[in-house]
């Protein structure tokens, strides 16, 4: 199989990736940075891989005997902390960075993705993977698509990130650009977004940069306006990220570089609360309403705040109202901010995950923490050995 990373886009090699995969019948999976290397309906796009990936991609990763990693750093979330692959799988690393090309004893091919894929394709000549292999992968992708359709459906539970993603995905133009970063949204976008146009998804997650979303969106809009001025730049941001860095709403309004900003308010830092729960801990200082250091919790009026910076803004209660507000934003020539509260506990994407190496206490007074430590450590035996 092929793991297609962000380097495919940086090298402007999406056409070469598709041509290589089609010529040789090789399934492709995408990293977070590599989302939108192939369209969602490409028959060899088997989905996103890793901790924030899909059941379909992770299933073939576990069975592949040869893995061609193109333009990817093979970081923790991509590799499931090195549990995603079969112990005896051989890796080939095509990367301009020598360190990344050689990770985990890969056969290193140091070079540009665009030129490298063409050269590898020529060397393979008329070789093709067994047809049954691609068929198995495609069956898994169809099952994953069905799960995503259910997961993003309006009204399937309390308002959620996935519902918001589904609404925008259904209404946006194929060439609209999506921007998000940090917290729970990168995982939700990676798992649930169906790519409509190549190179249209920007998920900054390498350093989990809270605050990148709106500033990065403004920068993306400046660039997008040079080539596709009629298309929209859409930013997904959580309340925590908004509070950290929001001033480029003013910049966008001031310079008339239109953004559509969705503020999904979960009342604190809900993904960290989820991580606390997943490691056997009780919620602590992550949700404002039950934070022990907050005597009288209150919510931020994000709508009023955005209006104060020159944006049009409105607050919606559910996915149906979000859809109507999004269409109003599409019709406007001004920066628009749409605020929706989402549930902090329900509605997370529950499938598609791989193991993630998270440090947990070996010694604790809490039985729940000890149990989670044992559960997490039990999976460590699946980690590939390598450097």
C-alpha cells in the first residue's frame, strides 16, 4: 500500500500519485497532512490512517507486506505509535528529508515525490498488485463511508463536531478550502471529511498549534484569492482555540479577505477531558462548568465578540440551523462567524482509531488508573522494532 503524506502536495505530485496507484493497482491511505491527495470517490483511496484514521485504512496497513511511504514523516498518529503495520512488513521511504526517508529501517529513496513516483513507476513497468487485494481494501472503504454517513448525520444525537463537518461538507463547493488545527477537530475532520477537491484540506496537527486556525485561515484566504477568488475559505475552530487567538477575524474583516469561521463551543477543552477519561482519570480543570477553580462559571458570547471585530455573526442551536446559517455566509461578501454549542461528551467519532502511546502511571491509588495503565501497556507488544 501507499501512505500519502503532506509532501505529495508540497511537491505538487497528486497527479503522479494517482497515476502510480492506478497503473499498479496499489491502495492509497492518507495522513493528516496528506488529506486531499486523492478525491474521496477515487477507487484506490482507502481512507485516512492511524490514531485519527479509519477502520478501512488501518485494516490494510495491518496486512500489507510492503508499505511505500511518500512525503510523510511517519509520526506517531500516522503509525499508531508503530503498531499499525505487520511486524514483518517492509517499508520504503520516499522523502526529500534523509531522516524521514530512513525511519524504521525503511529502504530510503531520498528525492522529490513528483520525480520519485515517476521513476519508481517506470522501474515497476507493468507490475500490478493482486486484484483481490484492492477489492478487499475497497470493501473496507465502503463500510467506512457508511459509518461516516451515520456519524455526520444531523439529529443522530446531541450537536457534535461530526455533524458540523457533515453539514459543511454537503454544502460547500469542491474548491472551497478547509482549515483547522489542534484539539479534537483535526481528528474529526481527518476521519469524517470527504474530499471534494484536491489540495483543499489544511489540517495543522504536527505541533497541535492552538490558535493557528483563524490566523492560518486568513493566510490561506490571501493565497486562495490569487487563484480562486470566488471560492470560500472555511475555518473550523473550537472555543479554546478561538480564545487563544482570534484577532485575525479583525484582520480579515479589515482587509476584506472573507472567511467563514465556525466556532464549535464545547465549554472548555473537551478533547483533553476525553483523554483524561481514556486514561482512567476523573475530569480535572478541562470543562469550565465543573472546574474546581471557577466559583461561578459563565460562557463567552462569541457572537458578540466576533461582531465587535467587524464580522457578521450568528449563533445556531443545531445542525439544521447551521446549514441555513452557512448558506447565508456563502451568499455574503463579508467575514462570517457561526457559533454552535457542541456536546463535550457525546458525538465523538468512536471508530477508526489505532493504538497511541500515552504515558500512564504505573503506580496509583486509583484502581481505574491502574486498570487503564495495564490495558494500554498490553498493546505495546505490537510495536515494530526499528529506529
